[in-house]
């Protein structure tokens, strides 16, 4: 199939090398025309993200094409090829297909199951299409890769569990409240981590955000950003009855939220559920608070624990994903083999033609003794016999491969005729 | 004969659904529970077809005899649970509901095909209504208590931070609480209607609305208990753990009383 995939990723190359390479590979307007200008490159897509730079191409000659792609990659990063060659991996044909499938299904990602990579591949593909750098093979291959990613996403839970602290907090909140629409959050302390968690929560539909911070200016600034309300730090507990989720992350040396505060707040709010997240070290919330009815208290270690378990869960799900990829590989192979019908027919014709030619030459002395007319008759007779013999297999092959569900075994035909 | 086959088919699919749900618990996969729900829906449809055939051939609604009633109880549980799934994300709750339904169906299949020779006092539209309403109400209480059990498990897991994959699998506290709430509300309304229908019938047959029959007493006790629980939920705002625990206790009491009553007393309510 003459498909090559050449690349460098977070597993093979350190960050500073990837950075240099990525910077020079992001401008598709330069990279794609340059790739396509090489005579051996027929189709090409270039994917450049912070974790990987990969070029997938259909080439004329695999040897020359591969060498070119490697040196091209070294040149882009301004590296010495001999130095970086061992950092560059190259996959051929179906191995390249498998690699692309795994990458798009996020099995090859640093954080397995992360959703961004699929979008990045889609962008790279679109960039190549816009510059007329794709043909039958890469079009089909990339669309198949998108399909694989979709299947893996819907049939496994590889992306189902949170693998970051802030997202783990959101997942837990959902296990308590079901839906976060219309819920209210109180941030005590306006640090980076609570800001991140707040962002996640807003995306999930949280409606109101109260922010209490020692420096009021920072609280006001964040309140403006999230369309929330800054509240005085010393009175934050008066807002407890209003909220469902509390994220505490102050630098206070002792507990600032006590069981008394929480239970009196719960009384005012008639027994609703309260999710408390304490990401401060040292802790902000008295652990006894977690003993209260309908209160769920998680600190940074608990959340880290959730994240660790989820990582392991994803690992387990990846086995299922690999099975899906195996199945899809078989599908792709089927399609690819059907492609090969046409070249097989061409080869078959060439072979019979050369046999006819050879035999004619073998009998040239005898043929020379015939009249012009007789010689033409003999030639016509031979050609007609060959055509008659080939007619059924060739039309049969064409029909079978266009019907789609049954693909003729091209390997057998090639073996039979020694093509 | 064919009617019995339809019943057996429904029973078989319920069993498979229960097994698939069990598998989703073992495997820790919500996806599997989705198949369980689909199977339960298929079983419910077959079960409904059975009732229709039964009605055509015997001319009775599933309210005559204890076994028919059990099968109807299972039907209401399946129908209400599946209906609630439309509004809440509680697929895995089926892992509790499906086995209970299966057991009920197995017990109900004991008397399959046998015609019920109930006394004439137990026939008529009002009796049918009385039984159907009461049984539906109690079936909803059963679903409520199963949601309560799962609520308590999820609450404990979240509190102890144990078994994260199970936390991930089980439905959210809010959804479980909501099911508990809705089932209590509807169950109570239906039970009340059932009691009213029964007392009207009693008035016609025995001349008074109330006989102090042991089952009537127990039902009244249960009714008062659920009335209190509902009051606490609606007026005082009980929610979550406390509500779940109480609905579980109420149902256990109801169950215990039913069993004791049918073992120790004989009355117009005994079908055995």
C-alpha cells in the first residue's frame, strides 16, 4: 500500500526537541506544499501537537520515501539526522494504520482517553484536504480513524473517569447531585486550583458562584470573570445555606470551617446535600464535618486517590479498545484489498500479453513461412483464445469487488498466476 | 397452554435481564446495565401480552388469586422502574429491581394455568380495582425501598471513599432520592385509592366499610406509617439518608406484617 507514518512523540523524544519540531511544523501552508513537492510523496497529512509530530504519507517508493520523510523531519527541527534518527519511529502499511487508529482513539496519548487529540487530527486532515494533499487512501484512512475513535469512545469507558483533581471533584459532585444545573458554589480562597475547579463546574451548568478571599480585590476580579459575587471573607459562612458545593483552598493555618457552622447552615436549608472539597494544605475544613448527615467531605488526598483509581480503570478499558482496533483493522484491510482488484487485472493482462509475445517469437521462423494473411489469422486466433479465457475471471473479479460484501481473494489469484 | 408459554417467556427474559444486570455490577460497566434495561423492557412487553391473552381467555384481570397478584406486582415494578429511567439516570438500580421481579415471577409461576376458584364475594369491578390499586401502591413502595437501599450504599461509599469504581457505577444520590420520593408519592396515592375501593366493596358485601379484619388493621398501620413518612418529606423536608432509611423500614415492616398475617390469621383477605 506504500503507506508510511514517521513521527516523534513524548515517548521517544524529550520536550525541548518536540518543541522545536512542533514550532516549525504548525504552519500547514509551508509544510504541506514542501512535502508534496517531493516526487515520492503522493498524499500527506502532518499532525503537530505538543505531544507528537507525525507525518503520514502515501509514497511511490517506500525506501526513498521513508528516507526523505526522516530527513525532512530532522531538517524541520534543525536537528542532525544521525543524532535524532533513533528518536524517530517509522511504521509501514498496516502498522501505520494501526498506529493512526490508536492515536485517534487516544490510546497513545500521555493522558489516555483525553479528548483533544481527535480534534487535532481532524484539523490536520482538513488542512491537508484544503491543500489538495490527500487522495483515496488517506481520505478513507482518516475517516476510518475517526470512526474508530467514535466507537472506542462509545463502547468503552476509556474517557469515562476523571484523571485530574479538579475534574474528579466535578465527577463526585455529579454522583451526589446528579445534575449540576442551577447549583451554587462557594469558593473560599481564590487560588489557581479552585479557579480551575470553578471553571469545570460552570461548564457543567453551575449557576451561582460566591467567592470569599482574604484580598477582596482578587475575589472581585474572579467574581467578574465568572459572573459571580464576591463576599466578605469573615462572613463566608453566612452564605453556606445558599450553596451546594464548597471549595476551600485558603492558606489559613487552622480549620476555618467547623461542624457547628455546617450543621447550623444545614438547618437553615432544610436538610439538603452539601459537598465540601478541601484542597488546602494544611486543611481548611475540620474532618469532623464529614461525619454530619448529608455532608460529603473530600480533601486533596481523597481526590488524588480517585484520580489514581481512574487511571488504573482506564488502563483496563484500553484492552477493550485494542480489541475494537483489531476489528476495525480487519475492516480496513478488507477495503484495501478490494482496491487491489484493478492492479491485479492489469498485471494479469500484462502477463498474458507477454506470454503471447514470447510464444510468437519462439515460433517466428515458422510464422515467417506463412503468408501475410495467414499470419494475421494466427495472431488473431491466439489473441481471441486468450481473451475468451480471461473474460470470465476478469468480469467476475470486477463485479465481485464492486458488490462490496464479498471481496475476492486477490492473494490467491496472484499466487495462482504468479503475478 | 400458549398463554402459559407467554408467561414463561416473560419470566425467562426477566431472569436473563437480572443476570445481565448482575454482570454489570460485577464488570462495573454501566453499558451492560443498558442491555439489562432493554431486556427488561422486552420482558415487560411479553408480560403485558400475557395479561391481554389471559384476559381474553379467562375474562379476568390479573387480580384474582395470590399468584396472579404477584405477577401483577412484578409487572408494576418493571413498568414503573423503566418509566422512571426516562426521567433519571439510574440504570444500575435495575440490578436490584430485576432480581426481585424474577423471584416474584418464579413464585407466581407455581400456579400457572391453574384456574382460580375464588369465592363469589371476591369478584366484581370494585374488588378488581381494590386489588389493582393496592398492589400497584405496594409495588411502588417496593421500588422506593430498593432505591433507598441503593441510596444508603452509595451514601456509605461516598462517605468512606471506598470502592471508587462502584461509586462511579451506582446512580447519583439525587436521582435515587428522587425515585424514592416519586414512588412514595404515587404509591401512597394508589394505596389510598385501593383502600377506598375496598371499603366500598366491603360496605356492599358485609354491610360496613370496615371489619377490623387483621389485614385491614395492618394495612391501616402501614398506611399511617407511609402517611407520616410522606408528611416528613413534603412538609419537614426530609431528604437523603433519613428518608431512605425510613422508607426501607416502612417497607420491611409492611412485608413482615403481611407474612405474619397470612401465617397466623385467616380472613377474607386470605387467598391461599
